């Protein structure tokens, strides 16, 4: 309670869920996102609350990010900011590198430089034996976080891999709903594809427990 928690990607599905739950727990929250529109939507959903600040900043801009960390002591960083849309990243792999790899490096470096005790990197199951640009970029981000953790053992740094979040932005269920409404049928692109689903509230509950474990 009353400690400041930074949530990168605070306007996304996972980030916004974390922000709302953290506020209910009594924390002070900095919701950081590169998309002003998502921050505005989150502000409208939360309403007036003096314990939340909305920070329009880009994790790929390290000087800008350092300004955020300098502003006040931060107790925990939940790193949810990412580029995750597969077709876009396959067409523009540099986006995955800039945001998912370099962006994560910047956040982790700032966490160490400004002595933040806890850092949670939110990754994806696609980082396991990756077959896509998204998975490869998230695997590289995981490796960097692990390397920093081993070099700075006084910091608690962890990575959690999530599957598909039900009804999150860009997930398959809203797409299936659109297909049903428009065409009355669902397109399954691969008969043997398996998707692992988790409800948003359960994912948030899991993420909120991880910093308490204090593992490396």
C-alpha cells in the first residue's frame, strides 16, 4: 500500500488489468504507454483517482524512460509493454527488435540504475522453441532479463510466460466473433493448432503474486 508501482504497456489488456487491480490494493500506480488513446481510454474507465498517473512515454526512448524512473522511487515494475501482433511483426521484424528486445533492455537497465527492488517481465509461451518473429524477440528479451538478474542478485527479476488471454486486444476470440457475425462461420487456419487460454482476471492474479516470491 502507498508504494509506487510502474506498469509499462499500461493501456493494453494486461497492463490495464494490472493497473485497476493494483489501485484496488492501495498502491500508487504509474500507467505508462506509448499510445495516448489507450491511456485516455484507461483514464475514462478508472475515473477520478489521485493514486494513478498516466505517463505517455515510449520504452524505446531510453532518455524519456529515465525521466520516468527519476520522478519518484518505484517499488515494483510490471513490464507488459510489447509489440505482439504476429502478421505485423512478420512483415516488420524491426518493430519486434525495437520494442520487445531493446525496449525490455531499457526498462531492465533503468530498474537496476534506479534501484527498483522488483521487476517482472511479462512474456509469452511463443518464446518456447520460437517459430515466429514475436517468439524469437520475446525469447531474446527473456535472456537479457535473466542475464541482468544474474549480474545484480540484489534485485528480484522474474519472467512469466502467458498463453492467450481471453478477449484481449488482438486475440482470437474477438476475431471468431467477428467472423460469426459477418459470415456465420469460423475460419480455422490449421486443423492441428492448439491454443492455450487463460482468463484475464486469473492472469492478473498470477502476475501479482510473482514479486512476492523473491526468486531469481
